[in-house]
C-alpha cells in the first residue's frame, strides 16, 4: 500500500490546487452519497497527512478522512493553471511514478472534469480542477474532534516538523516484540510500510528479528534519522529510492532502487550474501543475513 511519503505528497497537492476553493463533491458510484452531501459546496481549508491517513478539512467543521489501503488512488486533472501529479496512490494500481497532469492548455481550454471512469468513490471539483478517489480502504466524513482522536491513536509521523522521535524510541525500547514487527505498527511510528522497514533496517545493520529491548538508544536514533531522511527523499522523488549511486553501480535509479526489498536470493549490494525473506506479521520481510546478523 502507499507509504507515508505518498500521502504527504497528496496533502501537498490538495493544499496547492484546492485550498481556499469551494468544491462540488459527489459520489459517482453512489457508495459515498451521504458523505458527499455533507461536503458539497464547502470550502477546503487545509489538507494534512499523518502516517498513511489523509485529512481534508472543510469550512463547515467537517473532515474527509481517507486511508488508501492496498488499492486506493487519487486521479487529478484541470486547466492550464492546475499543476501537479495526474495520480497518486497504491503501487498495485498505478505504480510509484507520478506524471504531470497535462490537462488544459496554454489558452485555458478546459471543459471541466471528464466522465467518471470506473468506480469513483468521491469526486471533488473546483473552478480549475478535479480529483477522483477510487478503491480506498477508508473514506468517511468526521468531525475535527474525531480527527484528533484518530491521530492520538497513531504514532509519531517522521515527516511532520515537530514529530517526537523520543516517543518512538521509548515505544521501541520498552517492547520485547521484534523491531521488524514494531516498525509496521502505526501506533509506534506512522507512515512506515514494508519497503521503508526493510531498507532502514538494512542501512542500520539491524536484524528485523531483534527484540526492541535489545536495541541501543543509538540504534533506535539511527532508525529514526534514516526514516526521516528516506521519507523526505520519497516526497521529493515521488517514489522510494534508498540506494546510493555507488550501490547502483552506475545504473539508473529505477533499475536498482532498493538494497534488500523484493530481492530474495539476489546478492546483497554490500557483502554479496543472498538476500533472505520470511513472513513476519503477515507480510514478507527482507534482510541480509550477514549485514544484519542478530
């Protein structure tokens, strides 16, 4: 599913192209008709990402909460003033790369949004652009108080400016659960998914099977710092790329973006040992048995 960097890109795009705009909100497939009616005609005030959750805040004290899950994605378009990606969401649906919207032209030729294609759960339309949501795991209208309650249950988000790395450290170090399990727990740290888990632990030389209590404070601080750095890079790149140019051996980023993720049996880019994989908390985890020895 989309990891935290994609949701932060969504929040930035909604803020850029829709904040301050009065929106026509509808549910072309009909499943969100009651929710759309609560938002139709309201003005979007702001968009915020917390981990994998997106909160769109409107001027009528209503918030649209969206969790894309495995298959959710947003599509965008608009006139010549509309600038942004054409789609952002689940890699299974659209892939990690994001292309410019390319809608409209230099003369403002824009006839409004196209006819809905597929099962569009929610459509947002402003004077200059539109956004369609398909396939989310969660999509609901809530109050600001309910938004606050949802966010309280989440762990710190590495991409938020004042996020608490100390709280993350305390939660990791106080648990006997393997660190690889804890990093996928959104109540411990919000926004990490399978790719960031594998890559950050490789960079830190930590086995995903090591209990949290066996980590040092420096090791946990290193996990946090690398997560912040890599997720910021993900916001800028529009995809997760963790390898250095040296590790890629001169190859393009797209051909060798990761150290261990989905590289089962391939040689480690550092030591040459075959990369291992196993199931951990219902997801595959990847690691190098030499670079990340227990």
